[in-house]
């Protein structure tokens, strides 16, 4: 394991408890986080900005509040990082693009306000590919971000900087966003936990439009209990997002990891993916450990097809064209060519084609619905392939798996198409072949609508049963 990975760094819930008990000062905790960020940044390039002066002022204020005996939030004094797509008032927020190189928002996004309300201390912003468009964090403005487990590999994207910051021990928690897997992908490839909550669980007000149905804020975390704390701190409802859902979950205490009586469906291919054999083996072994721990695991086949992900690509191309197409004329020569291609493709989609995506999403739900009706959750890989090279200019990855399967690296975007269903990625093993030795493997747990508590509970059981 690389010395850039910090497997034993304290968790958010450990730090919050120690700060509340007076055993450690937020000043020391935040100072260590900033020092670690300075240490790893030259190798990983996971931050676009660090804010030591502001963070240390907040740490002193947090220490004073704890000393006075004030009521403390669930993340009081805990250092966190946020993605460079989420507006922070008075701080440059670039979206990884020259088009927004000098953009300074005049307001905080809801999730920023919620984290601060819970006592979290933001130490800086993390890297993302341009407009968070893909699974390799390499932007024209900031360059490639590297995986702490192997510097020649990407940590994933689009919340790659957040994942690398957590995996390297800079912060125990970082904010990400997930439109097609952008929290779960880097979680799997960086060996951390990543949660895509149900649509509307965490109010999303950072996009130009409030009626998007594939976008989610979510945590990159050291463990599932830290993801629980993040969700407890940031869940709505809030009128900042008209689509935020009422009925917040009770997340005040750690969740029971006893799976006795639970039924879990297992699919290593989701019906069509060509999955690296080592990943399939690791996911099956994790499922067996859950069965040994008391769950009933049943093989299932959702029957997803390549055209289901293709429909997601239609949504994504139109998203890019609608929200960022107006900068193409001025900045196109300095934009990622993949972004330009997406924008141009989105401009070619006619209204009936766009509307028919709803029919595909309906079919996907009808395929998934009976599985979730009979099982508490679906287990599958998060990623079908090992981490890609760190830079887009690097040689393309070697595909591993059956030649007749669907060759897409991620197995995540299909679950943004059924967005009320939460999904979490939890580390479940490592690659052993020489070319990929030691690189993490992620297990994805997909739950029933608005049941983050269930996927967190299963994720915790995965952690407890996975060999260290």
C-alpha cells in the first residue's frame, strides 16, 4: 500500500466524539488536516484551493464553543472538503473549466450551509473533471488528480479529488455530487465509502435548474458511520430544493449491522456487463460473508441492457448542452474535447427523443421493482474494471472480462435512472494480479426507495466482515 494512503486515520465520528468529550481540540485536528493536505497535494493534486486562515479561525471558534458547553452539531470541529462544483460564497468555484476560472459565487449552496450548521470546518475545495462530466478526474484547468493507492491511476470521477482527499487522510469526510456515479465511482476506485442518497434526500440547489432528476449530493467517507453522520447533517427537507423529500430519517445513532432475516439479491453483471473476473470474485465473496453473517443471498438478474445506459447518455448530453453550451463559442478551444462532443451531441437531441427516455427509465424500474419487492437490497459491483490511467492522455486501459459483455467501466449510472433508490459503494477487497495489485474493489448496495438506513446498515456489515 502506498504511503499516501492513510488506512488508520481517525474517522469523523471518532473525531466528533473526542472533541465533544474535550479529549482533543478542533484546533489541533484542523491543523493536522491542513498539514496533511499540504503534504499530499504535490503528488495527488486533489485540491483546487485550501483555506487555512478561514479554517483555523473556525477551529478556534469551535474550540471556544466546546469549552463553553454549547450545544454541538454532529460534525462539530470535524474537517471536511467540498467539491469544486458546489458554490461557496466569496470563494472561486471553477467547475474545472477555464470558462469559470474567475467565477466567485455570492452564496453558499444548501449543503455548505448544512455542513457548517452541523459544526463541520471546510478546509478547501477538491478537483473534478470539467463540469463533472466523466469518471477520470483530469480537467483542462487543473490537470490530472492521482489515486493514493497508485499514482499512475485515477481516483475516479467526477468527485475524484474528494475521494483522494479522504483516502489519503486529509479529511475523514468530503462532499461530492453524483449524476451517473460520480460519488460511487471514485469511492470504489479509491477504497473509501461513497453514498448516492435517494433523490431529494439532500437538497440540491447548485444546478441552474431545480427540476433535475438524476443529480444528488453525497459523501465520500472513511466508513459507513461517517456517511451516516454526513447524511444526518445535510438531509432536508428544505425549500432551497422544491424536490427535497419530507420525512427525514432517524440517523442520530449508529445503525445495527445485524442482517439476520434480511434477503439480498446478488447480480455480478446486472444482465450485460463484462466484469473483470477479480471484481466478480470479490463481490461474490463479500456476498458469501454476508450470508455467513445471517442474511439470505439469492442470485438475481435485473436484465439491464446497454441501451439503458445509452439512454442515460442522452440525458447527460442534453444536460451539458443546456447548462454549459453557451460557453462553447468563447472557450471551446480550451475545453475538454469530451465535453465539446457531449455538448454537440446534446444539441442534436430532438424533444421526442428526449421525452422517450422516460419510457426507458420506466422499463428499468419495472425490471428492478420486483427484485426490490422481494429483497431488502441488490448487491452488485460498483465498477466492472480496475482504475483507469490518471491522465486522459495516458494509454487506454486494458479491458478485462468476457469479450461478449457490455464494456463500460461503471455499473452506477443505471441507478441514477431510478434515482429515488439509494446506492452505496463499500470496499470489499483488492486486486491481486500483478498489473493491478492492491487496487481497491467496491461492492455496490442498491436499496428500496428512500431507505438509506438499509443500505448503510448493509454497508456496515460489509465493513465488519471484510478482511483488513
